[in-house]
């Protein structure tokens, strides 16, 4: 999939969020990386041999009350990894949406267990 179409799917996913969630998103940057995550994780211990499709970096909203001067949160979506796990453009679009929503779940304070229970 070309980069413009990929980016548009990410943007559409964010725009389609219910207003009650959109208005709570503050100080968040969403980026699309063409490359994989290996350079980001090279110094981490216990990295499993699996693809990382997205990554949330920041302070979840549940831990923010009363804090000021917080660095922007960042969600990274890994294009090549998503393409690798998708068999066609339709499946890729579904996977992009799922990963964007999964990482937003982390932004709002949900852990992996809760996100899996919700289907993300």
C-alpha cells in the first residue's frame, strides 16, 4: 500500500473516534515509521522474536492528573510490520485501525490484558 493511503487510514481512524474520546486527547503525536522497530528496541532486554505493529510512549492519561509540563506522548505505527502480517489491502486496513485503537487504549491507561479482553 502506498504511504499516502496508509496515512489516510490512520487519520480516518482518529477522526472516526467518538467526540468524548477525541476531546480528551491532548499533547499526542502519531507517527508512521516505514522501518521496523528493531533500532528502537536494540538496548532492551527480553525482546521476543515477534513483530511490533505499534508502540505507545508516554504517560497514560490515568497517571496525569495534576501534572504539568509533560513531554508529548507518541504513538508509532510500523508500516512494514503491518504489511507483513496482512495478506491484502482489506486486511491491512483492518489491522491499521486495530493497532491505532490499541495504542490509543494505552494512551488512555489500559494495559495489554484489558486491551486483549476488549478485542484489541
